């Protein structure tokens, strides 16, 4: 009996070791693919020129022209640890993995606001693990290049709010006929939540859900 137990323990240890080796190998492959995918974006839009390129677009809105309520709401909804991480947030990733395992879904991805900026400006919206790795490399590069205020500005000027509106300036004007700074607290909070599901919560098509 003791020999059988020892054998089972050894088999379990070998199985765990094999699983770890497989995970490490898969992580290495995805990391290499992600790095190549990230590097492929740089000739067209280098991280060092991202703010210069985006801020030159018509209607680009800086933080001093955005209500503080909106800024606080976006960070609360999208990335509550925005001021603490450097582009990638291990705490958020672990939390998202735990949630996905419990719900048996891929509902959460653990992306930071900076990763979402990278996805919106450098990559397609297609979901695959190599692109996720590329997002991380891009987010780390963006965080090295810019301060948090610049990153926030780039993010809110590139996200989609539904009804053909990209960026907080277009959304405020399109939905409420106002500049961002003229938004009420309720309007600012609604716009902060809208990018999570712009089609479902658009005030134009679903005013009750928007409220």
C-alpha cells in the first residue's frame, strides 16, 4: 500500500512539473509572438510619437477641458488602479482569471486603461492571446514615454461611444450638444459607462438603459 501511495505521489509531482513546463513553453511562444506583433506596429505609429499624432487630431480634448467627475468615473469603471501600475496590472489579471474560472467564461480580461489605449490605436479588435501579449508590451512602452494625464487624454479621445462618436469631445457634442466641460455630473457619469456597451446603452437607441 505504501509503495502504491509513493508511486501516486511521484506521478502527481511529475504531472504538475509537466504542466508547469507546458505553461512556461506556451507563455514563451505567446510572448515571442506578442513581441513580434507589437514591433510590427512601430514603423507606422511609434509609441514615442503616439501623443503627438493623436493630439493633432481635430477636437482632441485635454484634461483641463474635461470635468473631474468624468475623469474619476472613467478610472473607477475601467481601471481603479490606474495611478498605481506601470501599464500592466498583475492584481487585475489575477482577479480577472479568478472571475473567469468561477464563471467559466471570458467575461473579464484584466486590461488596464493603457492596454485598452494600445488596443484601440495599434491593433485590431480581434481577440487572441498573441494580441493580448502585444498589448502588454505596447502598454509598458507607452507608460515609459508618457505621464498618466497624457495617457488618460489619449484614451478618452480614441474610445468609441456609439452612434458614430469617437472621443469624449464628439460624444458630449453628439449626445448633449455641449462641450465636455459643460456636462452635468449625471451626463458625465453616463458617458463614462457608455463605452462598455455603446450599442446597448446608447441614449439614441436605449434611453432607459442609458439612464
